[in-house]
C-alpha cells in the first residue's frame, strides 16, 4: 500500500466513525464523560491526532460504547 493509499484509508476510517457518531447523535461531551477526558481530547482522538497506548484503549472504549464495528486506526 502506498503512503497516499494509507492516508486515504485512515481518512476514510475517521470519516466512517464520525458518520456513525452523527447518525447516533453522540456528542463529544458525552464521549468525553465516558472516557474521563476533555471534549478537545476526544476531538483529537477521533481525528487521528492521538496515537499512544492510552489513546488506543480510549478509542476502543468509545467504539464499544457507541456500538461501532468499523476499522480502528490505532490497532
């Protein structure tokens, strides 16, 4: 996979999760409360700007909480 394809795949994963959140009317505030962080952190996490081990676990928890079964870009 080329770098361009990899970036496209990541952007698609972020977009798919965002669409899922919008469709289910889940707010950043609600997600922040679920994982005990700020809304700004949730935004960075959902937009792929966090990549630590803790971020991976928090993203997994958000997927579980919202019932999302798509790609985890931190896996």
